[in-house]
C-alpha cells in the first residue's frame, strides 16, 4: 500500500512539475531530503523517482514560455561551475581512473546542477519560504520520528542510521539535522498559526534526541556551534546562552551512558582508536597535497591512493604498497584538497567565505534600515546552518554534501530577494525623515501598529527569532 501511495503521489505531480519548474524543484527536494521512496517496503523503493522528476522538470523548463534563466549571474554560481571542471580534471588525470568512475562524477554534477537551478527558479520571498518549509519539514519528520522512538525505547535505542541516499551514513544524517534545525526554529518563531508554531518548536528537542542517538561526535560539535551562533544573534544573548546551558544539561541527562562514553573520547584523541585514525588520515592527506598540489590524486580516489602516501604501511614483494588499512579523509577540507588539488580547495573555501560575507552584508544593511525584519531572521537562520556545516565538515568526509551546495544557492537567492526588498524601501520612507523607518499602517483586526514588512518596529525585537507583527507569518 505504501508503494502505491508514494508512486501515485509522485506520478500525480509530474504534469505540474512540467508546467511549473519550481514545483519540480520542491518535489525533487522532498525526495532528496525526506526520502519518500525509502519509507516504502517494496518495488517503489528502488525506482529512480528523482531522475524522473528531474527529467520532466528540465523538459518543462526548456520548453516553457517566458523568460527563464538556469542560474543567477552570481560569483558563487560561477565558482560551483568551475569546481565541476576542476573535479572532472582531477578525476580523468588520476592514475586509477576508470570509465566507471564517471558515475560518481555525474552525481557531483547533479548536485551542482540542482543548486544552480535553485538560483534560477526561486524568484521571490514566497518561493523562498516554501522551499525553506520543504527542507525544514523533511528533516523535522525524521527528527520527530526517531526522537519519539528514542524516548519510547527508554533512551536505550541502538545507534540509528539515515534513511538513504546522501543521508544513509549516520554522520551525514545527523549533520543534515543540525543544518535543518535553525530552519525549523525560524519557521516556528515566525509562524502565526498556534498549532503549527507549537508543533514546529516541539520538534526541535526531538531532533536533538535523534542527533544524540546517531552517536556522531562531529554532529555533537556542529550542534553546539550552531546553538551558540543562534544565541549570539538572539535579542537577549544572556538569556539565549542560559537557555542553551539548561537545554544542554537536560539533553545530557537523557543521553544513554554509551553516548556519554563516546563523547568523552573527544579529549582522548591521542589514544582513542577512531580519533587517532582521523589524525593519521589527515597526515596522509597532507602527504597527498604535498606530492600533487595542482590536481590532487583524483576525485574519490583518496582510499585507493592511501597506501602509497602512508609511510607507516609496508610494501609487497613486487614493490607495490600494501592495500590494507586504508581510511577516508575524515575532513571535507582536506578531502577536496588532497583529491582535487589546491585550486579546487581555494574555490571551495572561497565559496564558504563569500556565503558568510553575503549574509553579513545583508544583515548590516537590514540593521541600518529596520529595528527588526524578516531579512534579519533569515540571515541569522542561514548563518547558523552554515556554522553547523563548517564545524561538522572538520570531522566528516563530505566535500560533496548535497545540502551544503543547496544552502549556498539558497543564500544567493536570499541575498538577491532581500536587496530588492530593501531597494524598494525608500519609496515607502516616512515623511518625518527618520532614517530607515517604514510607513506604519494600522489594519483593522490586527491590533497594534505595524510596518508594511509585517514586523513591529520595536528596538527590543531584534536579532534571531524577532517577533512578527500579529497576523503576519
């Protein structure tokens, strides 16, 4: 029955995906992050639903009428295009290249293509909010589902794995939940419907329990960094940090003993096996970077080349290095540097820097104009999600993480929409000449005076999670 429901839903959306590419993007996003197909038990689990949606959406985009563009002419978009070129060059020039490797490269191209397509079809604030809702609720679903299971098991549930696709590995799954948590928090604080707002906010503690049940130390650090970023941008920093401390203490009490023992090994990196293995992998990555700084050892070739660059490994009788004991890079930055070379690494870091810089510039301009605004809330929300990834990527081998590139694309779109909204502000400027003030209007049935952007002009409501005006989402 589940197979028929999921298949029927996806097939029913295909005509709309053809007519409206934005709907196709939403359905593709739902399949990528909520993994509807992995909730089935039969034939529907193995169908290439994402491929079908992508083909239909692309056909509708190319054949549709009106002015359409595939991507915005933003520097970050061109950096992603250039990254595809450099990754491809690193692959074809590697000594272990085989035609079958083109499959993994195609997956990376698909990730970048979806990110670029997002910048082209998300054109206004309404589209942006809907996309954020789809991503947040996709991760919220698994957070609530597994969090409740964790509670019902008496906080003794076995280590959980992700649903599938990019979320199969528990480390990737928990990192994605860390990045999705600020989205849920933003939606919960800005939602005007009480039932939905309470549901969104109540899902956050359950997501924390799900992350704990993954037993990922990298995700634990990413979640801590994300929480600190939210508290720092809140309107009451002292209260924010105090709430984090209280919530963290409660989560620690609920965590099973095995998880506490695992976290305690973070400080024992010199003796604990997994942490020591990471350090050894980082040293090997350094050897690869030194030996092949331009194009690296080849995309997705770290493990194959590992024995050749590990001085602790012996050699066979024929002089070739032994192949046992290989590891992944356990670090996204060293992974792309060792596999794809210094130019690719610099572009990757530039992508991160430009994303944070754009958020800072938009926030600064919004703070100059408004006491509070949806723009400030969105900027702080995306920043917290990016902080989670930047910290988690230090310990995870995910330079090709889908959600990271999608986040970058969404920030590109957000920057354009926010600047357009602020550019229109002088047309509504107050005749009193107050810099940055908006014309206050009173609408029947909505109580206090509010600004046209939907947020109360009150200096007490600044930073992450500012209060929207009554009756405005």
